[in-house]
C-alpha cells in the first residue's frame, strides 16, 4: 500500500528558494509503497516541479484540486499554474489558491511524461546518494550488479524486464557523463538524512546529482536519462516506506536495500511505464483511499518482497495488456453475449509473432460499466489470463506467489487500481451481471476459456443447429459442427436482405438503386420515382419532369417557350448552363438597314423621316415600298440661290453672286439676309477706265486743265506737239 493521496507541487532543499506566488509547475503522480501495506490505506501522491531538472516541490491535498482537472491531469506531465498566497518550498498550497492548466500547456509549448515506453531500449542511471550522517548499505558495485546483472546477480530488473517482455524492453547502463561509471552516479548530499522525509531527501539528492552531472560534458542532467533510480540511505523521518515511483515519468526512489530487491525495482519501474497497482478485494473508501490495493500477488504490481532475486514473476492480465508486449495475441470481446472461446497461453510460453489463430495471452471482455474511484471515472473491463508457472526454477513466472496454473480474472482500467476478481481451476466459472467466464479445460499446456452470457455454457458452443441460431435471417442459417457453431451463408446474394421481413429484396434504401430506377419504393423495389422531385434532371431547357405515381415512372416535361414572336429581335434560345432564355441577335444590323416587323424583312426605310438627309435644298425625300426617293431641288428660279443655313431661297449666298461685272461702280456685297447691296462709291477718286478696270488721271483732254491740258495715255500733259507750246509771241522765240 501507499500513503494518503497528496498533490505535490515543486521543491528545493539544497538551494535557498524563496516562497513562490503565481507560478507554473509540471505535475507528476507517484505511489509510495510501505513495508506494512496493511498499516496505511493506499492513496497516490503528486509532485509538481517548477523546474523538473531540480527538486523543488509544493504539496496540495486532493480535496484542494479542482475536480474538473483530475481527469485532464491523470496521465501526468501536465503544466499547471498556481496563484494566490505565497507558498514555501515543500509546503502545501493553501486551500484558497487557484489552480488551472498553465498557458504553456494550452499553447503546446511543453511536453511531459516518461522518456521511453515499454518497448525499446532505455538508458538507466542509478544514483547512490550518501548523506552527511548515513550512506546506503550496499556498495556501488553491489547496487549496479542488482540492477544490471554484471555477472554476480543473475536476476535483476534488467534481466526480468527483458524476460517478461520477450526481449522487447531492454534496460542498459546510462553512460556518457564522466562522473557516471557502470551505470552509477555516487554523490554526497551535505545534509543529514534524519532531518528529512523521503521526498525532501529525493529533492536534495536530485539537486546534488544535477550539480555533479553538470560538471561533465555530456548528459549533464538527470533528464538526459530514460530512468533514474535514487538509492537513499535509511533514516528518513517518515519511516516505514520502502520505495516509490512516478507515473509516466522517469524517477523511482528506494529506501536503502530495497534498491537491490528485484520485485521493488520491477514494481516502481512499472509506475514509470504508467502501470497502476494490482489489488484483490479492493475497497474504495469515501475519503478517496483504498484498502487491499496491493493484494494481487500474481504479478509485480502488487506487494514487493525483500528478496534480491525473488520472486520471479511478471504482471497480471491487465498490466500485460497495457504494456503492449503481446499485442498480436490478445482478443477483445466487445459483445460478451456472443460466445467466444480462446486458448489462453501463459506469458512464459508466448513467442512474439507466432500466436495461433485461437490463442490469446489476454482476453479483454468489455463490461460497459464505469466506476468512480474518487478521483476519476473510468470504464472498467475484465482481463483474463492464464497464470502459468514455469517448470524451471529460473523461469520467467516460476515464482508467482498465488493462483499458479489458474485462470485469473482482473477487473480494471488504465488509470485505476486493478482488482483481482477470481482465480479459476478447470471447470470453474465467474459471473458478473450477464457475463459468464468459464475455465473449460486444459489442453496442450493452454487454458481453454469460454465467454458468454449467464445461462449458457460458453465451453459448449452447440449440440444442434438450433443452438447456433442467432435469430438473424440475413447472415444465413448457422449450423452446429462438432460442437462448434459455423456461420451460415448469407441468403441474398446479389440482393439486399430485409432483416425485419426475413426476405430478400432489391433494395432497402435509395443507395441500393441506380441507373434508370434510382429510388427505393419502401417495398424493396427500385423504381424511377415516387415524387416529381425524383424525376427532375436539373435541366431547365427540357421543361419540368413529373412523376406518374400510378406507374412510378417519370414523364418528360415540355421545353420552355423562349420565342417572343418578334422577327426583328432574332431567334431566342434556351441556355442550359444558366437555366434561362437567351435573347437572339437583332436583325437588320447593317448600315442603312431597318427591320420591317410587318414584312419580316430588312428595308431601307419605314417612313419618310427615315429618308430625310437633313438638307433643305435638295427637297423632301420620301419612303416608298421600303426604298427612299430623292426630293425636288429648291430655288430653281432666275436669280435664286438656296440657303441651307436658312432653309430658304435668297438673292445671294456670297458677294460674288451680286457682282454686275462693272468695275467703276464698285464691289457689290451679299448681306446676311441674302440680298445684294450696291457699293457705296466707285473705286476711283479721279477717272475710271471701265475698259481697263482701273483708275486713271484722264480719259480725254477735257479731264485735264492748265498747265497740263492734254490727255495722253490717261495722263494729263502740257503738250503733244510744238504747236501745243506756241504762245503766239514771236519775240520770245518758238
């Protein structure tokens, strides 16, 4: 048995650690074993470490742990957050403190749990812790020999785990660090053992071990190893304990010589592998403690014994199942009402990968029953095994303490103490609820066991065909052959079987139908339809399909009418992609074309206005029979011009239209109103020569005067001949 349940959260004794407030710590469960298990009711403990590489811890009673966290933390390794009043190292967290899952756990920032599982190779470090006032009784060599078997100790934890696992779990000496020799680390803790309890001593030893390992160059902390054994000297102030181990973590702790006893080693290592205790007649009390939690003496998770090499045992059926060493040779009975018969093989006889079809090392029988042990609610099933004792003195299971060569039935779950319910000799049987388990016979060194319902004989499967009838039509008629029921042949090959009507039908559901008849009509017949919706082909353009419910056949729909009856809009069509009518291409889209809806033709015009070119002067165009005819030209009278800007007949459009051809009367102009306006004056200030269209000084002598009275070449000159100069005076000369 172990002490009362306590949740321990982090400790340090060798360094001065102040009280903490609002901190994270990693939670691990442990179980303490006592020399007199009957003296203290069993209850597990917990340690929660702010730094798992050190030893600092704090304690918490289970009633202070929020009930909603118990299930979540059961596997160990979870990080919690503690907030509230200050807590001294090694002290109990006050009841008023708040406890929750730490943010680092929620965010997946850390992992906890053991370093290795029950299969593979695990490196083991043994710490021999000497204190200032005491040292372990056994020497380094003796302890190493008792753990690893260095030649003088044939039975040890390494050899027994190797034997029980059939070579699937190998424990080897931890090495690598310069201060580790032969798998051992020898340390001196500068404290007195008598002033410490076992947990404080473990914490102090862990702190010193990490300090010494840190002096090396590799594997510089305890966390580098898969399993760490602490061998403490006698004399702690909480006497009576012999050993304890952490669930799903790497530490085990032993009180002096118990470090060398194989059963204690196997037991505590089992806790590292997440195995719970094995009890018999377990009593769960209201205060959360358990009586008789160690009484199952068929395996190593019950009592431990003060023998260096004895007893030679392995584990009970549930532990064998959980360890996974016999995974190819277990049978899970999920429906106990269906008879099951197996040949149970003792663990010592099992050979990996050679399990016969009807053989099993463990038979797990589902009960469907859950149980609350005060900390957790778990479904507890029955685990059945053959506790066969080896014939040889050094055999794997030659030293089983009770129920040798009997069929043992254990009730249990992964996270609760298992309870040995029965040990059967040949012909013996065990019942619980409607489940019956019977040891039928011993054959070829195997225990033949049957499982069935109360009122049946699970060893005799049948005497007649009627004994085999399971009442199901669809799996065929079972027959009895040689006392064993043989499954029948399904009667409905190529069809569906209707268990309710005990008949073969074409279908039971729509999924049984396909093709042109995809619907099951409820009478076992595949038909095309039962309702209009069954006929809908989801194609808009072929209309709405309907179901003729009289014949259960689909009727085609009528295609939707997309034509709007207008020739000029073009031909409308149905678009299956969009399930809509799509407009056609408009007719008569060329230049100068118009659509005549009445004649369903393209024409040049439909009305006179369609022909109007917008010009006044060429007259009014007209539409005749869809063709445009030109108008009559305007302003054809004499002296008329057509003004497009004024849409009227005018006398002129430009100054040139007013020119009368005479130079001498000036340049006529065309007014804005379209009338001709004479020039205000002629172009010449002297004489105008119409013939030459120019201005000159004279046209005749009359245009000249003295002293140039004569006109010559349109210029007035004084004379044209000498006579024109004679003044009639002789005396002044000619």
